[in-house]
C-alpha cells in the first residue's frame, strides 16, 4: 500500500532536499505528513505544493490551515499537526514531492 | 416510425465509438504537459475542455437524419455532435490543438467550432445556440427549402431565457427546428432536481403548443426513432419539436473538475449505463458478429489516431494573425468612398 | 507589495481565501446577507469564490441557482430593494449578455429613477480575465463596459489584502457594487497565480474605501496606471526597468467607479510620463478614460503618453495569438521605455 518509500529513509533528510519521506520522530519535531493527507481516488504518487500560508518560524495552532497542495486535480488543505513553531519548511511553493514525504516540521510547544 | 436498419446501426456504432475514443484520446492529450501540477493554461491543448463521453447516442440518433445543408448548433460540449454531423475531424482536431489549419484558424477552440461545409456552429454560452438555430429554420422557411435546423443544449440550459424565447419563436412561425436537450443529470455541480422544474424537460413544449418528447433511456435506437420523427416533422413543414434525451456524464464537467460534489454511486451508475455497449448488444441480435464490431472499432480508432496525429503536425498560427477576421475581409457590397452628387445641398438634406 | 503593518499579521492568504473570509464575516454579522449563483454551493464556486460557505451557512443562504442569469440577478435586485443584502455571482463576466437588462437597466438605474427612494444594496461578483486560452466567450474583463454605465460601483482587486477590504466595503455599501475578480489571481490550484496576489491578510474585518487607488510601487520616472492581473505584470516590468535605471511608479486603481483621478494626476505631475495598462479592449475604455482625465485636468503635466491594452479584436483561442493580444510584462516594459525616451 502506501509508505513504500518509508523503509529506505534513514533520517538523512538533507541529502538533496527533494525526497523527504516521513521517518518517524525526529528530535521531537512533528512532521507534516503528506501521506496522511493524500486524497483517495488518485493514481498519482507525486504532489505539487501550491501555497504556504505561514512563513517558517511562525507560531501555528494544531488544525490551522498552513498550506495547500495538489494531487491530480484535487486541492488538499494542510493543517498544522501540532501547536508550536513551524520549524522547517521542506517543500517550497511550486515544489514537487512524493506521497508520504514530509512537507515541513513543527516544533511542538512545551 | 423510422426504425434503424442494420446498416444504420453500423453507422451509428461507428460514430459513437469514434466519439468515445476521441474524447478518451483528448483526455490523455490534454494532460500532456499538465503534470504533476494541473495547470489549465499549459500543455498542447490549453483552456477548458468539456468532454462528452456518455452522450453519443443523442448525437447520432438525431444527426444521422440530417443532410449537409441542415444546420446544427452545439453548446460548449460539441465534439460528439460534430462527429455525427460529419464535421471535418482532422481540421476540428487541429482547431482544438490551436493550429493554423484548424476549422477556425485557431481563433475558436474546442467550445467554438464552426464548419460551414456542413452548417455546423457552436456557442460556449449556455442555450445561446438556440436562437441562431431558429434563424436557420427561418431562412429555410423563407426560401421554401426543406432543410432543417437542430439546436443541442444540456438539461441545465432549459432554464435559460434564450431557450424559452426560441421555443416560442419557432412555434409561432412553425419553423423547421428540433431542440435536442441532452439530459446528463448535472449542470456542472448542480443536479437537475435542485434547479429545474419539471423533471421531464420535454414538458416545456406544452406551454408553447409544440411537440415534446422525452427518450427516457440512453439508447441510440430509441433516439434514432424519436429523432426521425422530429426531423421528419420539421422537414415536412409541420413545425418544431423539443426532444429530451437521457444521457450519462462519464467524465467531469470539464477537465480539472474533481467532481467532489458528485456521489460515487452516481458516477458508477453513469459508467454502467453505456449506450455503446447497449447498441453493440442489439447489433449482435441482428447477426452482426463480434469480429465486425471489432473491425468497426479499429476503423474508428485509426480515424481518431490519424486526426490527432495530423493535427499535432500542423503549424501554430502566427501571433499577428490575431488581428485577422474581426470582420469579413475583404467586405463585399460596400464602398470606401462617398458619392458626390451634383446637387450637394439636397444630398446633405439642407433647407428646401 | 505589502506594508509592514500587513506583514505583521503573520499569515498570508490567497485572494479567494480573503474574499470568502469577508463574505463569511458579513454573513455572520447580518442575516440579510446571502450568496447566490451557479455552482456556489457544493462546488464552492468554479473559481473558489465561495469555498466552505455552504458548510457554515447552509443552502438557504448559499444558494445554487438555475442557469437563468436574468432571473436570479434580477431577483437579487428585487431582494436588495426589499432591504436584503444579496451577493449574486455571474460565473464569467462574459455571460453578462444574457442578463444585461437586469444589470444596467434595473440594478444600476433603480436608485436614480426612483429619485433615491429605493436603494439596491447588492454585490454582483464576477470572474474576469484571460491568459489561459479560453477564447472569446470566456476571457474578457469588460472593465470599461461596466465602468461606463452609470449607477454601479465597480471594483477589481489585485491582492488578497485589497480583495478582503474591498469585499467588506462592497457588502456594506448601500449601492450596487460590481466586484470583478481576476481568475488568474485567485490562487486556484489549476490556474496558478503569479507571485504577488497572495499577501498577509488580517484576520479581523476591515474596509478599503472605494475611489482610492493604491501606489503599489513608487518611482520618479514613469507612471504606470493599471488594475487587476496587470498590476503584477507592471510590477514585474518595473523590477526589470529598475535594472536599466528607470524608476517606475505603479498605481493600482482598485476601483474603477468611483475613480481616483487625484492619485493618478499627482503621480503624473511628478513623472510627466504616463503609461496606462489594461486587459480590456483598447478603444472607448479604461486607458482612454485615464488619459483624458489627466489631459483635461492638467494637460501641461503630460510629456508623453502610451496605452497598452487588448487590440480591438475578440480574444483568440490559440496560445500564440492570445499571448499577442493580452499585454505581457515585456509590452509594459517596452511602453515605459518608449515614453521615457
């Protein structure tokens, strides 16, 4: 099923920046997991990041819409997975990513 | 009663398969250059694209009663009707690809196909092909010819003033016009029952004292019979008909329509009611075997492939060509000089 | 593009988000506000103009209507005269033809013809613009057509910040307002916007008054006056020209009626050179109006003038031809250079 690429991902996320499979907890940061948001009914395994609505470093509340991406012709809203700081944006606007890639990381509060 | 002969079934089947394969091919061609980001303005076929898969029976069932001198107007979803009306498929395809040698020199695009050789025209504005069809009927009546006009529209369009006014004008003058309503149940995202009364659109005819018929099944043979009666009535000078046909939308309203508003069961139901399969089953009963059906399908596939291949080899128009064709050029029957009269005072309408 | 105050709000929004936010706010505040149009309920507007409104307000207040523009736009006029505050959407401005009587003979004139005893507090929202090869019946802006006819206010935002403030103002206004949103600016997934329309947008409500143009970029050499999508093309051109040493002032009209002639005039008095850029037809339109306004008020301030607009032909389908008729960034830059010589 999904997460076929989760196995070959030892958290070496900075290698080239275009493949960032979600690989569990990374120092307490919570990944914004594209796989969890992937729309049903789509054959495509590649998405396109349309918009970020908050800049890196800003405070987000769990559930806030922070970005949107597109798969095939479906637009998908991306909610913040936790309350805290948007610590790192991994996929920039207009960037392509594979299903299951982390789009960003949130550093949870407290 | 015009019952379709086996040969007629073959012809309908071939055009229906051609239209279906055409839309499926365009669907693929349209997506070229639009991945992974679906940007409507990129790729070989840009702009909106409204495909008609599932509506083929309504096209062939009526248009196969028509001659080249009969007029057809089609709406924003015109390909299947154009194919059934024998619009030049290569040049139509070139138009959709925006090429110089397209039907409209690249000016019109897929919603605005015009082919004077077979009297085919479109309007991308809902129901607005109806009045020009009435005009074609009016011209036939005034000239005492027996050509007829057919206006195609969707079921969502029967709420539009341009349609209702056209019914009245056609009826009051007994014009040779057939209005064909393709009822695919959906006006983009709006189901028929949300926006239209009555459910049976052909009842609109009652209020204008004209014939109204609904073909309640997506069945090319049934449409052919009803279409024959309507076209025959018009051709014989006995006035207009409103014909509503149940069809099925197998694709989105336009390419890019995620159809999130549409229940999955409805999509599945539409997909299961395939007028092409239905016709094939009927043809087998007439002794037309699978091999022949396959030969027809191969022929249709080749025709589509040839048209698309040819179209993609055609040149794009020059940018400056945008300035041509705003008016008929060169104009006929007018002069560029004002005459000079001896008594200029009279010509100028001065005091007497 | 955005001021420090706007930046301070922290989050950005697309133009469609900003519009919808204003509409939702007004609907919460006033039961008399409702939205109707084709595909505005479940679909959320073909151009994302009503995303999410059905969920919050239900079908009574977010109404799908029959494809009967004459009937439902006219019904909006009647409901407005009865004291409600309808927002009615014309899916594409090009479709105005089938309902123009209700728009310009009823909506726009009833206040005047009644000697002011009736008002028509409605908003007519409509999608405008080309650049995606939708051909002659789905690509026009018709800015000039609507602004020409007296009795309706006409707005055309170019950024999310402006879109929200103008929408609040439009709904609260007691007169009919035609709110023209450019498809290419909305931030729709399948019709990507240029950089620029997505701006910081305050979460609270605020209004932007009509008749106030916005100087989107300051410059001393040439004044560019424009609106809608072409604000962004002009800003891009200005960026290029700055490298060549030409400082361009870019004025976003934001509202066509009332028209902020003062801001334009002030800028031309500074630069002496005026370029007007419009995605509407060249003749009898916005470009002519702006230039004649300046000429009338202060002819001596004008040293050079040029207009960049759609030549007087319908919008062609095929890409090379559409690109040729809709002014591009290079066309704007070329015009600025030519008046700067």
